[in-house]
C-alpha cells in the first residue's frame, strides 16, 4: 500500500469515527418522526426525542424518548400547549392523547413518555419481576418471608438489561425532567403548561424549576411531594383512608383473619394467561385494596366488601384478584425500579414490626437491595426544594456538578451579580378524598410551600383525579384558561357515587361470575321467555272463554319479577357494586317468582291439563333454585 493510500484510509477511518461518534451521542433537541404506536385522534403526529442516556457522562449513548403532538384546530386556539406525562414511574402515556385533546380542545396537547418506557427506546421491561411476584403470591406464607423469587428474577432482569448495554443510572427523575425541557425547545414552543400525575408531578415540578422561562403554569394531580417518605408513610396513609370510610375495626379484623388463614382463589397468570391458584394473606389483600382505592367506582363498595371479607366470604375477592393481574403488566418494571431504587427507596427506613406489611414496600426494598444502584444525584431533590422555596431556576439540569469553574482571585473580573430568580409559575394541585397513595392531606400541606399554588380536593375520588372526575377535568381546564381565576366551574364536594354501607347489598360472588359467563343467566332468561308465553296463552284462553286465568296470572307474576329485578339493578348508582353483590330487594321480588311457579303448578295439575303445561312449573322451580340457592346463596 502506498503512503498516499495509507493516509487516505486513515483519514477515511477518522472521518467515519467522527460521524459514528456524532450519531452515537446526539445532542439534545433532535427529533425524528415515527408512526404512532397507539390509536390517536386525527391531527396527531408522533416521534422520538433523541437525548443522551446520561447527561453527566461525555459522549453518552443516544436513547429515544417517545412523544405525540395533537395540534388543535379550534378557532380560538391558545398559543401555549399542555405537556402531559403519566405516573408510575413506568406507566405509558400516549394512550391518553385522545382524552387530553377532548379535555383541552383549544390547545395543542403534547404527551411525552418517560425514557425507558413502553413507547420509548430502549424499553426497560422486566417481565421477570412479574414472574417473581406471581410466584410469591402463590405461596401461603407472608411475602416478607418469601422474597427469594423476586430477588432472583430481579437479578435476571438486571443482567439482561446490562447485556443490552443499558446504564440504569441514566433513568431517574432528574433525567426525565430534563427530557421534558429539551422537548419544549425541540418543538419550538416558547412556553407551555406542565401537567403531571402521581409520580410525574415530581418530574414536572423539576422541569418547571429547570425551565422557568418556558413554563406558563403547572398542574399537579395526586401530588407526590419530594420530601415524602413514600414507603414509610404508605401504611399510615392507607389506615387514614380506611378511617375516612369508617371501617377501621372491620378492616383490622379482615387482615387478622386472612393472615391466620389466607384466602385461596383461582385467576390467570398475567404473563402466560394460564389458570393459577394464589394464596392471599391479610397483608396481601390490604395491598390489593390500596390499589383498588385508586378507582372512584370501586371506593363506594369497599366498606361492604371489607365487612364480607371479615366474615370469611373470601370469594368476594375474585374481581379484585382478576384485576390485579392487569396491574402487574401495566408498568415497565425495569424503569420503575431504576427510578425507585435511585430516587425513593434510599430515603426510606422501612421500619419492621408494623402491624401491616404492604407487599409493594417489601418487594421494592428487596429488588433495590439486589440491584444496589447508587442513590440519585442531588439535583433532583434540590431543584424541587428550591421550587418549593420560590427560587425556581437557580439549579442546573441533570448532570450539572454545581462547580463555579474555579476559585476567583482579586486580579480577575468582578463576579457578576446573581441573576434575579424568575417568578414562580402558578400551580394547581388537585387530590382525591380517598387517595391512599398520595393522600390529599400531604398534598394540601405541600402545596402551601409552593409559591403561587392552590389546592382543590374532590370528594369520593381516589388517585388520578382527571381520570375519574368530570369536575376535576373541568377544574384543570378552567385553571389553564386563567390561572389567576379563583372561581370553581363545578362543585368538588359532590361525590360521583354514594358509599355502599355494610348490609345495603346482598353480598354474593355469583353475579360477577354470571357477568363474565352469560350462560349462567340461562335459568333467568328461560323463565322470562316462558312467562311471556304463559301471559299470551292465558290471555288468549280468556278471550276465547276457555279459561286460562291461572296461566295468565303466572305469566304476569313472572314478568313482574323480571321487570322489578331489572329496575332495581339498573337503579344502582354504581354498577361496579355488582362485582360483590346485588340489591337486597331481589330476595323480596323473588316472591313473585314463587307465586308464578305455584300458579303454573296449579294450572299443570288441573283436570284435562296437557302434559306440556308442566314445563312452566319445572322452569319456575329451576329459577327459584338459581335465585335463592346460587345467586343469593
């Protein structure tokens, strides 16, 4: 090879290396379009924001943060959009683009995924951890004594992520907040409104602190203050919510009973969808109820449910157990634990010896102990703390070292005067009355420390107010229209559903089974059909003066039973209550079915009756067995 050729090769390789390095470590603010991975409303485009995996490491590799932009076509379109991110950490966001665009029709809506989430690249999914959790729930022992499967599967996931060259230290609140700031600049919006829920209230408040000039206002739904020791306060928070519902004694009795004798139920494995048997202790059930209390339509039935469980009616748990499987696959657990193990777990003490051990805390402490990630850098907590004290903008973004660049000397230029802090943006904090995860009491107290913040509590609501409350959505939209306005567009003290107290329902797990297997309604459907035929046949006999009075009355009584029963079920304020019971009036309406069956029997055994007339009597007897022996039994 000649010297010239060798030099040419070296030059080419050097140029190739520079280009490769530039692609590997793309600077902030670059985006690329992609097809939307979920159904979104018309006028929505999706893409990736290209950002460093770790901003504190030079030439860190580039990762992709998913986002969607829905551009408003309203005539009075506002210039400043709303940017939203879900909580978790590790919950997806893009699927809410449609809801948010309908909630805020006169603004652009930007939905940003968390780095490492479902619609970002890489995705930090850890199905191994779900497998470990399911294995522990299949054992009748307390989870605190059986964390080995969780730890084993967590280490398996961590090893896999490391083989994929994922640096878990880059997935924490400070970096997630910096992604939000970079996205605003990349999309070219001078200002926008930040909207966070649950965990993402932290990242959004951090983003407001890092980017005060670009923040018009902030909405914090189910606020998780930075100073909260979430794990240490979880059990007292749940106890406080249970006390609000007035069921503390029955709740304690339920936990004690199930800890002594765990409930055994069948459900489906969330990963394989095969039938499995789980054994739930009182602590396990308390944890499942803590999650269930997030939903506004589940809250009203909790007092009746707990009362039934305290009496040993463990079959009532089936709906919650079936739903829990979906909850285990709703998060990307690799991202969840990367954030929690750096930003939350190190700052909790996990006191032992308490009367209740929620398995979320047990599992998270076990996983984080196994992963052994360092506690997060101080920027995240510091930025939020300065936001709380009114000095937003005084901290750097993730990766800053806080260095002044060297000691000053008398020979150098005079130091520049400190920059005047930007005014804190207005903040709306909203919380649900029965939220056990981010209690409204702590959110209200924290809001007092945030300059320009005000708090609104919504009755009868649990976690994530905007998902459960139309009044909550209207309140948020009104705040964004005019953050300075103090008038309420609706009454937050009006609960969407009344509480179902013990004794108000006929508790049964059969209605839930029938809803999921409609063939179980066959006796009722056949009874209604036969009653209709009886009424028509009886009326025809009366018109022809051939008798038929008992038959007509039997049909009328049967249809009256069906109609009154349907009206009582339809009239239930919260249809979710059917998961654990039915109106007690059904037992009384059943007397009409008894009457119909008796009249059918009389008609079947009268003189010269045809053999087929025994059918309504047999159908009536089957209906009574179904009603009193199965549904209400």
